[in-house]
């Protein structure tokens, strides 16, 4: 059959080839995926998540339709789940074949690969044929039509016919009879295969046969095992016997091996390759759809297909946004927030109490951007997002708690690396950066960093406990606006009636109110301490 381009993630071969080069992909590293919790959420085995990010809107929309079909047609997910482990087996067989130095292994691997290939095609046809009219995505339309056409072709029927003949010859071999010539001292002087048998030999009591010295009527009974396969023998002895056996078997089947290999070359290698190339894509879309279903079934969580805006629009608007990793880690209904980058602010200083939701929303923004650039629904009720050329994170605490708190130089070096890489089309997420130094030094350095990002026109969030930094935002804005920079604004992780609401609001921070609420919560405010002391005095009286 004529080769056809098939991909679940890329609309054409040129697009797939373009994305095969790391330099053409957005700068979203595996470390960033780890810090955003994505590596844990997707848990891929055959690839890395950073391989799948794209800035191409056409690719994103192509993937959105692929995922929509999987979510709306359960049979697709079930079929892919059936095929996935078989493709893993084929890949493992090829690896073993490459590592094997024994040509006897090679033809056995080849026959097994043909069988696995045929079972894959049968499963795909069985899964796709009944639902072909329901399929809407270009990816699954192309895959299903190719599989149905292939499985109905004379080529495939001929393959099955030859496979049946070849497999029966291999699988009917249950044992071999080995002859050993002895010299006068009963020492082996030569050995070889006498016959190939379709039944296994029987092991049992052979004393009577030995005493009668009569072996003619029960040729398939073993009277003594070869010691290399007995208990207590070394691996080297066993391997030596297996190698000798494989060499003998190869000689027996030598007339057929060339024919088998030509069939493998003609039918299999050219046709299993397209399935093996799909393996990482099948795993990705399967894991992604499974994750989306889990999130949709969690209380209070909504996943939505985002409107994808051009990169130049620098759009990010997410209503009902939530952090997917946090959602799956708790049983309660998740708290959602609205988050928007707009002309009034493309950089935010986010302040609030410890454990008030600052890190959660910072990660949620990065996760939503990443989901969009993977071509997936995002964790929000409504979203409009532009791709970015890179996501850069600096999380000294939490997911990447590797920085020595006393080593300000290391933090600054990491921030310098972000400056060297980021552009006006990037997204920068800084969570409690510069926590390794005092408040005065941290606020000064942070204000310099924010002013620089503003002049670079880079979108970002600076989540911090430094309330002094938020107070300096008007001063930073004046400095950056004079140089053509963008606006910075402040966000606050709220407290309502002394309790953390985990709601993020666009407001000026009030550091005193946070401190007062925390003091009240732990009974350390002046009024709380005095009231407790007065109560004790009353008790002693």
C-alpha cells in the first residue's frame, strides 16, 4: 500500500519535521514542567513532556480536535489502551533484536513481531470500524480510514496467510532430539540435532527401561537430564548449552530463515514503523485525556477548550482558573480565581499571607499556559490565551527546594539566566524569589528586576512576602514607563474574617492586616494575650 502520513499531533509532515528539532520548540524545560507539577500529572514513559509544546496555532487546533474526539468517543480511548502495550512489546522486541548476537534469536523475534503487528491492526480495525462515522478530527479520520483499508486489502490477507504458515512451523516445535556420539571411554566426541518434534519429551521414572536396556518403544521419555539445565549449574554452562542449541536450530531452519526475513522486510518493517512512531503520541493523548477526565470529575473543576490568540496579542484571560495538581491532591471543592493579563498590567506583584494561595495561583497560570500550548483544554471555565516562546520559573521553595537560604549569589545567578533567555513573548513566574536575604536587600533587588522585566515587556508574576515591594510599584512603573515599558499592578491573596479564602483580588496590599490576622489566629495579638492573662487572674482569685 502507498505510505500515508499519519499523526495524532501534527497536521502535516512538514510541521512534524519542524517540531522534531529542539531549537524550534518553545523554551519550556523539564525542570519547569516539574515545578508546575506537569511531569507528575502526565507521567509519560516513552517521551518527555517538553517534546510536545508548540507555538503553532494550527498545531494547537489540530490537537484540540484530536483530544475532543477521544473525550467524546470512549471507544477511541479503549482501543488505544488495547494497542499501547502491544506497541511497547514490539519496541522491546526490536531492542532485544539489536542487542542479540545470536541470529537464531533474530528470526524468532521477527516472527513474533509480525504476530504483534497483525494483532495491532486487528484491534485498531475492530475498534475504529463501528465508530468511523462519529469521528470528526482529521487525525483519527486519517488513522481509521487507513487501518480499515489496510485490514481489508489483499496485501494484508496475504500477510496473514504467510504468517499462519510460518508461525505454525515455529510454534509446533516442542522439542528436539539430540544425538551424542561417544568414544570408547563413553566421552562425548560429537553431538547434533537428530529430529525436531511436535511434542515435548516426558520426564519420569526410567529405571525399568534402563534395566531392560530397551529404548525403542518410548522415544519421548527422558532418562537423564543434561546437567547444564539441572539445578545448581552456573549461568555460563546454561548459556553455552542454549547457544549451541540455537546454532543447531538455525541450521535446521536455514532454508526458511531467508524467506522469513524477506517477508519481514517486505511487509513488517515498513508498516510497523508508522505504528511505532505513533507510540509516544498515543501515550501522550491517552494520558492527557485520562487527566482531563479526572479533573472534570473533581468537585468544582471545569476544563475548557481555550480560544487561541496570536502570539502578538499577548493574551491571557482565564475565568474560574485553578491549579490542577492541587485539585487532584484534595477531596474538597477547589477554590477558583479569575486571572487576566491586560493593557493595565502584564506584570503582577502578588502578596498575601503564608499559605494563602500565592504559590497555587502562580503555578495555575503557568499550568494553563502549558496546557494550551500542548493543545489541551485548560483548567478554567473560560479562557483566551496566546502562545509564548518560553516559560521560565524561579521557585526557590516548594517543588524545587534546592537553594541554600544563605546563598543569595545562587539565586541572583538563576535570575540572570532567566533575563538572558526571556523575551517580550515569554512568561516569567517568580515565587518567593530573593528569600535568601533580608527584606531591605530583597526589596531593592526585586524592584530592579521588576523594572527590567517591565522595560522588556515580559509578562510575569512576582509572588512574594515582601509587602514593601508592592508599595514601591508606583515608583517602578514611573521608571519603566519613561523607557516605554509596560504597567505593573498588585494582586492580593485575600483573608476574609481572619481565614484564608485563597481568593486572589486585584488590590493594594495591607501588610498590617495580614500580620494582625495571623497574630489573632495564633493568640499572639496584644488583645488576645491580655484577655487570656485577665482570665487566668480571675481563675486564681
